[in-house]
C-alpha cells in the first residue's frame, strides 16, 4: 500500500452552534454574502460587530457578492479573529448546494495557501440542512491540495475548522461527504507507479475495514475462472495483474434481499492506448482513467460513513492498458463473461471492455438498478465540454432521478440520446459486436450502446465523466487534477428527498 493510504483526518472539524462569531478565537473568520447588499442575515451580524465596514465596502463596489469572489479584511476591530474573509455566493435566488459547496471550497482553498491553526466559517440561518452539509464538504475539500508529491505543499489543512450557527449532525455529515470526495481525488491524483490494480484493491480493503463494508477481491485466477475474457484481455500487456473489487454495504434494516443500486466504475489505472498507442500529449493525464472506480469507492465509503439505510454494491474493474509482448491486438475476438463475442478494432477503446465484464458480474446480483461511471470517451468532451457529465440510459425513470439528484447537488449533467439505430454501429462482421462505432461520429453514444449489451433488462444509467473528472487547470474552488465529481450527486441520489434520512 502506498504511503498515501492512510484514512486519518487532516483537520479537526467541529460545530459550535451557539458561539458568537465576534468572539470566536480564530486566525480567520469566513462569512458569505450574496449580490445586492449584505441583507439581514449572518453577514449583517458580523458587519455590525466590525462597525459597518462590510456594508461600506459593498457600497463602494469593493465587495460585489459575485460567486466565489473573496475579499479579505485584515485585523478588523470588533471581532476576535485577525482576518475576516467575505466570500460571494452570487444571486440570492440561485443559491443551492452546489453554490455553497464551491464558495466554501474557494474560501478554504484561499486560506489554506499558508498554515493556519483555526479557521471559523459562519453559516446563515436561511440555509437548509443539506446546504450546510455541502458547504462543510466544500470547505473540507478546499483545504486539501492536489500536491501529493511536492516537498513544499501549496495547500495546508487547517488545524481546526469551526462551523458557527450550524447543527453538529449536519457538520458531521458534511465532513463525511468531503472525506469521500477527497478519497476519490487522492486516488486519481496518485502517480501510476503508486496506483495500479493491486494498490487500488488494497486501498479499497483499507476503506472497507475502516467502515465495516463487506469486500471481495478477484485476482487474475478468479477472473479467469469467472470467464472475464474482455477484462483479462485488456490487462495482458501489463506486468501489473488485474483485479475486480466488489464491495457491499448493507445499512440498518437491510440485511436480506437484493441490492437497491449497483455502482460500477471503470478502473484503468493507466491507459497507454495499448497497441493503438496514444500520442505522448494525450497519454500525460491517463493516470485519471480510473476516476470512475475512484468515484464509486468514494461514494460507497460516504454512504457507509453516513450509515444510510440502503443496500448497495460497488464493483470496480481494475487494469493497466499497456503494450507488453502479450498485449491484445486489433483484430482479436474476445469472449466476454456473458458469452458475447467482441471484435477489437481499437485497443484504446478498452474501458468499455473492462466495464462489460464488471457490469455482467453485478447484473448477476439482480440489483434494482445499475449506475456506472467512467472516463470513457473524448467524444463526450467534444459534445459537452470539460464541466458537464453525459448520461445515457435504458430506463428514463432511473435517469430522471439521477438528473434530479445532480441538479440538487449542483453538478451539471446532460442526457444524451440512445436511439435504436445506433445499435447497428457496434455490430461486427466476424463477431457479435465490435468495440468501436462506425467512424468518429457519435462516439460517446456508440460506447454507451456497447455497454448496453451487458446490462440486460436491468434499469441502467451510464455516466461519462471524461470531462469533469480531471481538471487541466485550477478553478477558484479547486486545484487542477482529480475533482471527485459525482460523489455528491450519487450520495444525494441514495439519500433521496431532503426530508428523508437527514
């Protein structure tokens, strides 16, 4: 296991619902303001304590309240904190969980640029419990940088984070959510030398042991016994043997029956493209090709930490796609676990082969529905850009529920078509199907149509996270690198409506 496998918290995070903001002993106090003035909420209370300086700066145009704007007021009279940070939320009517997540992450990222002992965040009485949770998650994520290998870190987690005017249980849930996102980010950001199939399986085992999740790890012998011919073919060119990790969490009252949801993640820990070799520039970020698997590990870890009353499975197919002497070749015909034969037209279309067998494994558990996540196609990025995940489904009701959850979490998704005429584009002349469509057009859709062959009649939604899973450049609320996208949305989906399970 790598030196980064520890699950220990990097910061003490506590709730102080009754402590007054002007009296809190902290190096910095964070308050949030919307556009159009400071109003009458929590920021107005702090403004009164500092003699109206926030209102005067707002009147002068120095504080606009625009989303993720940060304005520092140093050594303000009237409060114990030596640094007051005013963070913008944008328009009041557009305030949601995603806005608060990004704003709190922006504040934490800004303040974590140097070492700080104690930082306090002031929530507002108008926020819902879920909104507080996502703000806490954002601050938990924002203070943790991506620089795992730097001698001098760009980001240092606070010694203690205090949340004022926030219920302790909401703060605790927000911490669990932030921890799940940070777990996903860390795994994606590890170098391929440290994050390979066996290393991922060890990380998953550590998480399972910590949270009481059942886990089963299939090695190459078990994979061969299970006839996982598609996944095994992709792994043949690597000296690192493959793994399939299956985790099951049964919450309170869920000891019998079939899983309510099976989460499936693509875990190509490094993708050279195989014999259909990628150009060097395209290969540079391919440590992130296991982001789907990392997302599902972060999701089930969060669900377990929250002790949600659900029965869910997370399965992750893990391989390296390399060019060794035994590498699978263009023209090979593979037999997947469900007996479908696949003609290989491009060894760089490997993620769908890994998912094919993994989807079939979880289908055997008879879950009520399947959701997979994968950095599957550059075509999805061409269609939707870097910030939006593509959704593909065989069951509109299940997909609609995921869309609602993502909208609630403030993570943009967009459903793509799955018209039947696309089916013919993955048909092969020599096998049942081939692993790419006809030409470059509609590549994200034909990839999804390929996956559809392995879920049968089970309601299924595929999430192509090729764009938002890995940021090439920093944003106000995050560094470049792994983002942990969709963990919040999937947890939101499992939790259901805000009135439930809070």
